[in-house]
C-alpha cells in the first residue's frame, strides 16, 4: 500500500530539511522510490510586484493575485502532483503548512488507497526565531511564532506533534516512528 507522509509545522521548524532526510531514510530502508513535494516550490512560482502599493487603481489592486488564490493554487498543485506520483506506485512525502487543508489530504489518501501519516514538526519559539535568523528570513519570525501557537493548539494535531528543539536532523529522523503518526 502506498504511503503519504505529510509534514506540517511553522516556518523554521525544519520541515524541508526533515522531509529530504526522511525520504532518504525511507528509500534506504525500503528500497522503494519516494517522491518529495515541497509546497514552497509551488509558492515560489509566483513572481509578483514587490511594492503592491504602487498598483492600486481606484482603491483596488490591479494585476495582483490574492493570497487566498495563491494558497488554493498551491494546494491544487500539491494534490495533483501527489496523486500522479501515487498512481505511479511511489510513496509521497509532502512538506507544507496545513491549517485547514487536512480534509483534502485525507481525500487524496482515500482516492489513492494510500496510508496517511501526519507529522507536525514544532520547536520552541526561541529556537524557531534562531533558525529563521540564521537563514536570513527575519520577516517570517512573527508569522512563524503565530503558526506555531496555532498548530500546537489545533485539536487535529494532538498526537501528531513532534518537538525537535535542540535535536539534530539524524536524531529527529531516527526518533520518528512512522506508525505513531498514522491518521
């Protein structure tokens, strides 16, 4: 049975680093191809005007894409790409923030007769801030802290949270027992 492993969490919690390392771990362990989807890659496809304030006509933004539309587009791409990989017989690991989209991921698993595993990486707020500062994305710090608090409090995330504060990527990979995160 194919697997979907969805890795969520706030910015700076190590989703992409973990996803890449865990995919390699699974390939080495199971000798089966894994397809990795980084949701941020779809988001990066949008090249927009940096100063949108210059593009308001009669109080309305012209030629800009609303955040909700970008998010929907990203999710449509993630779901379609994951579905195609599953149809090819591959396991899929996805990293992106899930806020309200878990039902879409469950539907993807159901339609493709795949097992779904859901891991929400988290870390202490100080650790998240340190990591974000190291990579130079200081504008993301407040959003990351907001997402951390939101994701930690969501009832559907209970039992799916994994705190990797002060842990190496190898420790995290070795400590994640996939069956403990099955949906």
